[in-house]
């Protein structure tokens, strides 16, 4: 009976975790985001969603191979985990996309985390004998009032593409329900 219970716990963990990086997967992200946004309806803390990807990741895969790409993603994930609080969620929904879910950061706190992530990802990474310096583009969307999870994700994703269009390796804050003067970063 104990072995069966342990197997169930392991299956549940595997169903909520990205096997490559050990981060939360899309399922766990969706669950936590839905819960955080539901708390907003009961006076819960503001939520910030940071949507990131590795700038020019395809070039790494194409030039160094998928094993190097996987090593880069694992190191990138570690640096993201090291850049946030233990209570924050770091997820890899797929590919070279990552999401940070922060509760109670406010726009200034979300921007502080974005700057910390940008700094952490600028440190060179050794991958299969090659030193890489990678950047990341980050889109930030904040919510102080209840909003649909898909809507907040879409706002963060749109902000990510604004950061890319502005030159990559930067962040962009979607003003959304924030004051108009808190709209852009670096």
C-alpha cells in the first residue's frame, strides 16, 4: 500500500513538472495562476506575470545541437529560480519559453525581478566547450483586479513581443490596469 501511495505521489509530481528543467510545467502554471487570480476577487495581493524566452535560442540549437540547447535551458532555468523568492513560481510551458508568477510584487517589484533576471542571464554560460552569452526578452503584465488567466497571459505575451521589437534583452511592462507612467523598462 505504501509503495502504491509513493507511486501515485511520483506520478502527480511528474504530471506537474517539466522533465528537462525540473520547473513547473504548463499544467501547474495554469493551476497556480488561476488560484492567484481567484484570490484577487477576495482582496488578495496583486499578481505579476513575467513571460520570457531565450533570445536567439534557435541559433544555439542549430549551431551547437539539441544537447547544447538542453544544457542552456537547464542553466537558464537555474538562474531564473535563483532570481526569485521561494514563494514565486517559475515555469517552463514549453520550448524556450518561461513564466514567472509573482504574488504581491506591484509593478516596481516586477520590474526589479525583471532587471535581476536580465543581469543573471548576461553571465556567460559554458555549454559543451563553448562560452555563450544569451539574453532574454521579458513581457510583464500585472493585475490588481480579477482578470481571466488567458487575458493576463496574452497581455504578458504581447509585452514580450514589444520587448523583442525594441531590440531584445530587455523588458516591457504592459500598463494594463496600472497607472500610465509605469509602462516601460530599460
